[in-house]
């Protein structure tokens, strides 16, 4: 994955969630991140600190001004 875009209004990061409707474990891709080449090397986190492997787990996304749990 690669985030090269700029969303209108300066909201430049993409936040991902495990479930539809921006729910569950989460991670994000910052604008300008060179690339995320293998999601098996990344985790999505839950508010309670629980973690799951990000590979084949992303079901929804939104543009975001913040970036919690950046994927690399």
C-alpha cells in the first residue's frame, strides 16, 4: 500500500479497521509512507490493547487527520 494523496482540508492519513463501519482493531497509513509491502509484518490494535495480524483483515477505511498505530 502507498498513500500519496492529499484529501481536501488537510486530512492526509488513511485509518483502517478490521470490520465494516470503522469498527474493531485499527491501524493507519500516513501520507508519504514509502510503502507497506507486506501486511503480515503489521498488526491492528483494539482500544483495550489487543492485537491481530493485519494480513487480510482490513474491511473499512476513512481519511483521518490523526494516525493511531501506523503501519510500516
